[in-house]
């Protein structure tokens, strides 16, 4: 197959990394939200490259490459909330050794907060936020307790 040839001549917008994570197929324009989820630039120890509005096979996308870091489950779930088509590629010794599509669970707790200020999850009770996933593709979520759907999910991510 000519795939090997194609890969070897394919120019990369960002230099290859030896070890780390490539978050690919991020909804165009959302790379900075992904960085915020990863705690960057607050946490300034990681080398990160970002490409935005790159023409991919299926339209424009953003890409984030983080050197020497793998992602926690919770970070991947948060990314799924704002970039539902993203893929997480683990790079080891310059090669893609693992590839996962992000996928929201049917229900999740704790990674976002409810928009309703009088919701039981926001009133100082020992009640952790909890959401039902209505649509994994768009995505759409609603609060388990008060049924409120946030206007903008990315504003709700903790
Ligand atoms: N060593 C590396 N350093 C930096 N980026 C890399 C490295 N290897 C692969 N990538 C990037 O990681 C992503 C996934 O690589 P892969 O070779 O699986 O591409 P692909 O076949 O186009 O994958 P997909 O089908 O998920 O789009 C691509 O954006 C690619 O440019
Ligand atoms: Mg590709
Ligand atoms: Zn609520």
C-alpha cells in the first residue's frame, strides 16, 4: 500500500514529537478550550503546540500536541463535552501507539457545574453535580437534579 509513502512525504504543520499526546479532530476554534481543560498555560511545565483551522479530510479542525503527557480520564470526558469528534493519539517514540475516540458517558458527575444558581448542586449542600447526556454528538446535557440545560457547556466545565 502506498500509505507509507504518503505518510513519509506528508508535511506536518507541527514538528513531530517523540512522546506525548496528540488531540486531533478538535471542533474548529475550540483548541484554546482544550488547553484550558488541560490547565495550560497555568501549568507551564509542558511543551504544547496548537494548530487551528487546519484543513482536514472532513473540513476544518484544530489540533493540540502536548509533549510528555498523557491525559486523565476526567480530562478526556471534558474534551468530549466541547470537541465530540476528537481523537486522542498517544505518541511513543514518534509513533502513534494508541488512538481513542473521545466519547461521553450516558451520565457523569463532577466535571461541570449546573447553570441554575438555586440547583441543589450549587447551594452548599454536599451534593456533587450530576448530568444526563442527551446528545453525545452535539453535545447536549441536562442537570440530573433540576433538568436545566446549560446555554454554553464550555462555560460550565469545572
Ligand atoms: N510523532 C508525532 N508527532 C506529532 N504528531 C504526530 C506524530 N505522529 C502522528 N501525529 C499526528 O497525530 C494524528 C494522528 O496520526 P495518524 O498517523 O493516526 O493520522 P491519521 O491516519 O490521519 O489518523 P486519523 O484517522 O485519526 O485522522 C495526526 O494529526 C498526525 O499528524
Ligand atoms: Mg487524519
Ligand atoms: Zn441543576
